[in-house]
C-alpha cells in the first residue's frame, strides 16, 4: 500500500507564531524545515515522495525573509497542489497590527523589513507582500488573542494528528536527596517522613523493587494516606497539564538514599497512573544502576 505523503506550508506575518506552529507540527511527527528556499521545495518533495522514505510528512516555513523570490511562491504552490500522491496544505498566520508591534517590542527583535521603517510600517509592508499568498491559504489563523497553548492545539489539529493532544508522557523518577534533586523535575514529593527500611537489618540490602521492601513501605498507615492523597492530587493535576499543552511531565519521588522508600512509592504510583486514560507512564530509579 502506497504511503500517503503530506506537505504543510506554514506562512504568514512575522510575529504571528510561525515558530510555535512549526514546533507543534514537529511534535506530531512532521519533518520540519525553516528557511527552505521556495524554488527548492519541489525538489525536496521529489526526494521525499518515496514509499521507503520515512519523511512522508513534511512541513516548511515560507515567509517574507525569502525576499524577491517570494513572488514565485504562488506558482510553485499551485504546481505542488496539482501533484498526485501528495496532500498539500497552506496555513497562514496573522494577527492585529497592534499585537504584532507589541510582540516585537516585548522580544526586542527587529522586524525583517524594519530597516528605515517603523514597526507599524514594517507590518503594513509585509501584509502587502504576503497578500497573494494569503489568498491561497487553506486555513487562516488570527493569533491576536490566542495563547501559545491555544495556537499549538489548533496547529496539531490541522496537522491531522491528535496523539499528542490526548496523551501525556509521565516519568516517575525515584532519587536520593543526598545526591541532589533531579533538574528535570516538574513535581517533587519528599517521602523521608516514612519509616526507613534501611534500619531493618533484613531489608537493608534490598531495594524498593523487592516485594519485602515494597510490602513494608506500602503497608505503613502513613504510606496508605500519602498514596490516597497524592493519587487524588495527580489525577486532578495531570489533565490540567495536558489541557495546557504539556507533552512531558517528570514526577520526582525522593528519600534519603534513593534505595527503599522512594523506589517503592514510585513503583506504586506508576502502577496506579498506568490505569489513568491518556497517560503514558514510565518509572525510573536514578540511584539503582541495575534496575
């Protein structure tokens, strides 16, 4: 069966969100290229439209930085639309002049057409140059009132892939406080308040992945209450992170040595969260090299 090939062209006004849009498409599996010269787009598609080429979903950015060659884009795009075996889509991003001027002011970046022009004049000139391309657009998005997360959600939907908007990749990481808090942590839970199996001679040489240690830790009354409260909190928080467009979340569970309590708790939380719809859960133990 022939593989379906897709080309999404992201274009529009400077400051309207093209960088965020191309990143959102990359998140859902597109091979993305910025600043590919217009005249090279057909050649690039010739190289990728092969059944054995993994880059069958491609996105490119075309904008006013193309200079004089930008005038060639409408003809190139129409030719691409006529090709068989390739689904071609043009997404045009724009925003109100005031919003664009403010964004350039906040980021302190110059407008590509800013030489000798005020920011408002630069935007007006860009709108004039981009007008022929805007008329070709399959989708025009006004980002004036959109948050970054709103924009990314809309672009993902237009990219035809909802996997990353409906699932969150969660890593539960056990660690030892004495070796420092993991820098990648989004949420940190300190379980050093629990009784330490280290002080039980029979359990000291074992780790939290061993049944005996896990049973000891998880049967503590304080652990049972902690698991109930923490699970309820996470079941509330995780969908909120997902709704805001977060794709990855690291939950760090720490104890003194990272061998017993944090490991057992991380394993238990992993088993619980794997039963939560829309969550892809992986459990890791920083201090257990062999696990």
